[in-house]
C-alpha cells in the first residue's frame, strides 16, 4: 500500500493505492506508509486538472472497499454528472431501494474515495447542503467550483 499527499485548494488530500487500484482519497494527512506510484502520480495529476477546471471526470482504476450495498451506492454516485446534484432519495431509487434513503446517506458518508467518487454532489431533498466528510465548507466549494466550470463551457 502506498499513500501520497497532495495539496489542493481545499487542503491536503491523501491518495491511497493498494495493488494497482485507488482504494482511498481522504481529506487531510493520514498515518501510514508514504510512497508513490505511477497510479498515485496519475491520480494527483487528474486532481490538479480537476481543480484547474481542465477535467470533469476521472479515469482511474477504483476499488472502494465496502459492503455490496455501499458499493452499489458508490457506483450510482459515480454516475452523477459534473456540476449536477441529486438527492439521497434519487440515489435510493436508482439502486432499486427507494425506502433506503437513510442507508444511502450512511453509505454516502462512508465513501472512501471522496471527490473522485463524487459524494459531494448529493444534497438534501429540499436542496440544502447536508453532511460531508470533508466538512460543509469543502462541499460548498466543490459544488461552486463545478458550477463555475460548467457555466464557462456552456
């Protein structure tokens, strides 16, 4: 397992790779072995492009580790378009579990590859910003960043 810390406009991000796949992207530094790899360098480059407004999607081998339900939620999160937002209820319906809104919220909060699997694009049914592992100011920044970039390309 390798970890690489990268600077970003929203603070330090720690990328985690295990056996050639990205298994984590966390806010702030993390304990563990530091090191780099081609994959981590590629992920860092793609994040820099994202923050520079040059990238809307990530092209990386991902392997978030969790339950089958969590992985279904995370897969659905990956399908939310850049600059778009959806509700927890939307994700619950998308995965065929319309009554599992709270469980979707919990799985969203356990997303181990934040930002790259865009859990920041999920908001409350009333349009409010709800919890985010990186904190609501980071969520707000990311959504505003994507909205600005999207409006520049329209």
